[in-house]
C-alpha cells in the first residue's frame, strides 16, 4: 500500500467527485485570470446595390408555396446573408434605378449593427424609384465607381433588363479598369418570359404591361444591320424603317447573356439568384478576403466547463446516495 493511501486525505484524493471539484476550482480560477486571446479571421466589405425598377416586381419565384417577386427574394437573400458573414464584415446598401445607384448608407459592421441593417433591407420597396428607366450597364459602371470610393467590393443584384433597350451598337464602353473592383453580379428572375405588373399612380396593381406600353426598340444611334430590309426604310428619313417596332420588352426574364457580358467587361463574377439562401457561397468566392483583427475570449468556455464538472459531481453524489442501502442503527 502506498504512503498516500495511509494519509487521512488519501481516500479523498482517490475520490472521483473530489477530483472533479478540484478541476472545477482550477477552471474557475483560470476563468478569472486568463486574458482574451488575439485572433485574426477573414471578412468582407461589400456595397450591395439592389435594382428596384419595375421588372423586379415580376413574380417568377416561389416562397412558402406562394408566388414571390424578384425584389422580395432579393431582400430575403440579403437578410439571410447577414448572419452568415463573419463579425467584423461591413456592408453598405444602395438602390439602383434609372442610370445610377443611390447610396443609403456607408459600410457598417454586420454584427454590431445587425438590427438597422436588417430593417433597412426589409424596407426596400419599388416605390423608392425616382425614374422609370433601367439602364443597367450605366448603373453598374457607376456602382463600380462608388464601390471604389468606399473601398469595398460590389454586389449588384438585377434582372438585367435594360429599359429602354440597348441601341444597336450594344453595351456602353466601360471607362474604368476591369478587375480593379472585385465583386459579383447576381441575376434575379426566372429564365422564362413573364408579364410585368403594372401599377397606377397610387401604387395599386392594375394589370400587366402590354406591347404598346413599352418601348420595344432603341432608335438612337446607328440603325441595326437589318435596317435596309425593313418596310419603309429610308436612309435619311426612316433609317429604322417606317413601321412601329414589335418585340417582347413588355415581358421579362433574367437577361443572363447580357449580365455575363457585363461581368466580362468589368472583371466581375456572375451568379444566378436561385433562392434566398444562394448568395453566401458565390459572394465569398468573389469578394476580397479582408483580415479582421479580433479576440477569442476563453473565459465563458472555462466557466461553463467548471460549472459542468460541479453539476456532474453533485449528480454523481446524489446517485450514489440513492444506490447505497439504508442500514438502521442499533440502540443499546
């Protein structure tokens, strides 16, 4: 038999409950004196620009078994994205309509300012638009300049439908440096043509746009290659032909080839918005990883471990007391 076993407290040293309580005391002491540990992780800084033009009201998504508009799914995707970003990441929010973005607020931290960020995204509405046009290429170019000024990456969400349509010479030239601002263009909407809801001046839906309600062709600039074969063509007086333009601009789908061309022109990545949970992976893949100095505080973990050991010790003691048979004492 060892010397320790012969000591009065030798039995206590071998007792598992005593060992657990001693370990809990040690962990509790460490929880008091251990400082937070420095930690570096990667985050992002993003300017999110949301298209709020009329075609974003097209209901070609489904959510909870009901039709949902492109704008509704965009808002849901941004709100789902916020808690997925590492704390320390920053987000700025802007609207797009006509030909330029309008900044709502500069980048703010996604954890400390989660509530105002979430509320601002939830409040986005097509009625905030100040013009009816949707010159997507021009808006994207200006959004890139804005992101550069804010020192952020860009998240540009749109269905890509240009209103009025692009001229025959295609997308306008990009005056910036491709790739100087990283980011992601997200195409919102289904791939099948769908009608665009029409609203009156009080914001009430009155039906859908018809072919005659929408400009079907952009007749500024040089005429298209097939102009000479059109009825009523006159190189001076009717370079686009004499008949009214026909087309499908009153219907809408995600203009994916156009958005991919814009992504190639500007050096951005492209992804389709498949649903509310489809933003995180493509955004983190396209954005610039930014080191975020932080701290890891081990004290809550140490305190929780100490508490768990104390509870386990008392539960083991109670269980032992239940299993020990009661022996009545004899009275002399």
